[in-house]
């Protein structure tokens, strides 16, 4: 009888049912904790990875801006020297126009003024590729600075700092032609290592036409250095202009893609 009462005790199933509910809640809580732990872990990994990516991007950006700051620091001197070259040429050409009634202009000298203006601007354009260089040496700095100084000296050969109102520019040009063409040869000889250094540093590919352009220009300068024939000098300045415009506009240096 007691056994039957025990089997039919109404409280017994309630206890078992309560136990089962507690066990299910514990299991659910354990699963929930596991889910939360996995979520927190994934979230922690996500934020950790984001932090690493952010740190790497910051380091790359600082490295990039560090290179730019280094180039801007050195570029100040380049801009000053090349700017003085342009100023001297433009000032001389301007005075030539204003004093055209009293002085004796020489068209070959005017064409050479345009040529050297183009040359200085092309060199300044090409200096932009140096901003990608990550490590600078004193040799590279002095090499570029020397190149710019030679360009200034070349520009100064076309016009005197001050000239009288009755100056004969044809006579002035031929009195200074040895210096003018000699310095120009030196400038293009300095252009060779400067251009090749960009290729070695993977800053810019050396155009295939460069191997033809440089010997052509140097040959023009050598002929100008040796001859006094007026007609030959007229042809030389036109040939120089044609060769340089063709090289600048038809090669890879005509466009810069900034990254």
C-alpha cells in the first residue's frame, strides 16, 4: 500500500519535473555562456585584427609622408635654384622686348632662350619622381643640387645681369658661345646619371628614346661650340627645339601618375 502510495504520490512528479527544468536551464545557460564566449572571442579577434590593420596603415602613411617631407625639404633648394634660372631668362627676354628700339636683338639667341626655358621646366617636371625615394644619401643630394646649379649658370650665359641700351646681342652671343655650349654639354652629362638613378631606384623607367636623344643634343652642342657659321647656328637652335619637344611629348615622361 505504501508502495502504491509512493508510486502515486502527486508531489513526486513535480519534484522530477522541477529537476528536469533546472537541468535544462543549466544546460541552456551553459550553451548561452558558450555562445557568448565564442561571440566575445570573435569580437575580440575582430577588434584585434582591426587594430593591427590600423597600426599597419598608420605606419605606411607615416612612412609615405616621411618620404614626402624629406623630398619637400630638399625640393626647396631645387625650386629656388631653378626658379632663379627662369627668373633670369624671363627678365632678360622682357628687357629685350622693352629695349627693342635701341638694342640689336638676335633671333638665334631668342630661340635659345625659349629652348633653355623649356629645358629648365622639363627638369623641374622630372624632379617630381624623386618624391618616391625612401632613403636619401648625401651623394644624391649633391648630385641633384649640382645639376640645378649648372642649369642656372647655363641660363645666365644668354643675358648679362645688366646690359646697355645699345647692346648687340648677336655679338654678345658669339662672344659667350663657348661658355654657353660648354656648360650645356656639362648639364646634359649630369642629366645622364640623374636619369639612370631614377631607373635603378625604380622611380621611373628610362625611356628607350633617351639613348638617342642625349647623343643628338650633345652633338648639336659640340657643333655649336666649334663653328662660327651664322646659318649653322640658326639650324642648330631649331634642331635642338624639335628634338627636345619630340622627346618630352612622345615618351613616358609626358605624364605623371601621382599615387
